[in-house]
């Protein structure tokens, strides 16, 4: 499944964060609008949710933080050169030196960050949240 682990954090409209396993219907979560800008969107349900399943995830590191997600999750990236064309690709196809579009911790804006390393790990839970905007950051 193309999901996040239970321990992934999402930002709420009031600036606080909570783990995906604690999200409830009606929460307003940080999302990305269709034009690539940050927006808060109402959480309306789960595309997939299993609190106990364990699976392999990737943890992709940049100088300013990291993101945990499944290998088949789509990410916006630029390959190797910061001025390269942007495109969506599976997380498993992201490599150190690529640039990914990220949200720095404690910030609602998005920036391009260079990937410094990637590690595989087994995590608990598989969560695919759905918002009115369709995305979660």
C-alpha cells in the first residue's frame, strides 16, 4: 500500500501536530493545493488504515529533516540538479543528491531540499488519509 506509518506527524490548522493514528474526522490538516501551495484541508476519511500491520518504509533525510513513507508513495522531485524538470516519482526512485519538495518542521511553507540519505525500516501501521484537497503533507 502507498501509505504512511502510524507515527507520521501531520500539522493541524492551529499549528500543533499529531500522529496519523490520532487523526479524527473533521481535523484540518496541512495539505498541498493543486497549484503546489500550502493549504489546510478537512480530513474526510481513510483510503487505507491498518493500525497493526507492519511493513517496510523508507525514511528519506534532508539537511532539515526527514519523511517516512512507503516505497510506492508518490513524491515531487527534481533529479540531481536543482534546476532539473520536476516530476512525481515513487519514493523508491528517490536517491541521495535528488531534490524533494518538503515542508520543514514547524513551518507551513514548502521548499526544495537535497536528499542526503535514505534508510529502510519496518514500521507499524499503514495509513492513507484523505482530505477534501486530496493530499496530506
